[in-house]
C-alpha cells in the first residue's frame, strides 16, 4: 500500500465522523448563512479540532465564501479541505544535519514512544543511515527488552544497561558508542512514567544536560509522542512538556484507532509545534511522514 492510501486508511474513522456531520448540514441548508456556520463549527469541535481552532477555521471559511461569492453549501467541503491544508503548512522534515545527530523521544506512558522509535529506525536505516538506539527508559526491565526487540527488527544497534541505571548515563554511553562507530543518528527512548511527574521532568533536564554537553554542535530533535485517541488531553500533555524542554516536533500515534484525528490541527495551531510523523498501526511500516495536503484529503473527502 502506498503512503497516501495508508494515511487515508488511518484517518478513516476521523473522516467518517466529520463527513457524516458535514453531509447532514449540507443537505439541510440551501444557502450558506450564519446558522450554517454555527452548525459547522459544532461539528468541527466534536471532531476534537478544539473550540479555538474551530472558530479560526470558520473565520477563514467565511472569508473564502465571501471572496469567492460561494452560496452553495455543497462547496463547503472543498473550501474546508483547502483551509485545513493551508493551516497545516509545509511539511517540516527532521533536521539531522550533523554526524551524529540526536533524536530524543519523550512523552507520557503508553503513548507509543518505543514503538515509534522502532519504526523510525527502520525509516532512517532504509535511507542508508547508521542508527544507534539508547535504552534510556531504565524504569522497567521490560522497556529495555521491548526496545531491543525493535532494534533487532529494524536491524540497528542498541546501547543498554540494566534497569535502575541512571538514564542520563545510558544516554552518555549511547553518544560515546555512536561517536566511536561513526553513526549518523542516535535515538534515545525515555521513561513515560516515574514515581512522580517532578521526577520525570527532572530526569529529562538531566538527560538534556548530558546531550548538550556531549553534542554541543549537533542537530538535536526532541520529539514528543502524543496519542491521538486522547484528544484534547494530548494538547495539555504537550503544554506540560513545553514548559521544561524545547520540543522540535510531534509524533502523533494511533490515528488508526480513533475518530479524533482532528486533534492534529489543534496541536499545530495552538502550540505551533510541527507534527512530523503520524502512527497508523502497530507494524514497522506504520509510521508516516506528515503531509498537510494528504492529511486534508484524508479527513475531508471532497469527492462526495
Ligand atoms: N494502533 C496503533 N497502536 C500503536 C501505535 N503506536 C503504538 N501503538 C501501540 O501502543 C502500545 C504502547 O506503545 P509503546 O511504544 O510501548 O508506548 P510507550 O510510550 O513506549 O510506553 P511506555 O514505555 O510504557 O511509556 C503498544 O501496544 C503499541 O503497539 C499506532 O500508531 N497505532
Ligand atoms: Mg516505552
């Protein structure tokens, strides 16, 4: 299956819920008026696009409707598709300009960090890059094992220690190993759960200090993993992490299992952090680079 159809398939639930709502108002209105916009806004909010972002989208739509002299409600899907695609903007690829470059993967427990690292390793390896993984989620032995399995599956190297080891020291060892091997990219997994949130944030700060000290001139990506099915909660998680670290991109996982895919729009608009990848399944090939146009086509079917 090609990238495009995979994204489309992953967004089916979101699209169905949005489409049903939009089709029903398109059928019950004969012209585009204020009442039409009010109902449309409600449908957008229900698709987890968020109140603020839905208001913004409707504002943009009002402008487009006026500029183009559109009166027929059936035209709204095309305009909505265009508005969303414009809002999401250009695709922002990973910046991995140095050798080695660092990708630190963070997020609360269960969102899909380890799985996404496995998938991302496979993508980078297929681009000819030498990848070294660091198992810096030392909170549970099972976490280290899970990352080892992904390293095997993707065919990349892994640096690990026993559980309970200081995660920052695992990051240090991983960087040293990557330098010795002349690797291109380091990807470090981190714990999503510690004894409490304060610990988690302090640990992250410590890891960042090691990275900045050991790789002062390197490209550093800090990717926050968010689970799409948690809807607006994901935005709140992002805000908490933004307080303690410089997030350079988002991986939005589990789009396949949810009708809340609209959350992407909210995340990018409200937080100004680019969504770089989306997860659409549990397999190694189920991580896709994010593309605004494909996304807009995936959630709003302009054909019917
Ligand atoms: N359907 C679906 N499942 C996913 C996706 N990404 C991850 N998962 C599943 O989500 C579950 C949790 O994934 P992990 O990668 O272990 O999550 P984590 O963030 O590393 O979790 P902790 O290490 O406990 O913090 C696993 O069962 C994954 O297979 C996705 O894009 N789609
Ligand atoms: Mg994990």
